[in-house]
C-alpha cells in the first residue's frame, strides 16, 4: 500500500472484529498520524488508537 492508499474503515473494522470482544465500538480515522495511519477505536468506557504502517515499496 502506498502512502496515498489509506486503509478503508471496513478493513480496520474486520481486523478489530477478530480482537474486540464486543460489537459495541466505534472507529474513526485520525488525521494526526505523520508516518502511520491512525484510527481511534472507542466505546463508552475506553479509547484505543490503532496505528498502521504503510508498506515499503
């Protein structure tokens, strides 16, 4: 994936679904990542940040 190819929310959701023990969460892309893609994953009690490294081409 090049820097221009942002991972879609659906792909992030698919990854999270296999790790999160509930479907009660939300995902949003954060624009603050400089060298990584950053997604905020949260529910009413907790917030996590998932960083995805772009592939080397």
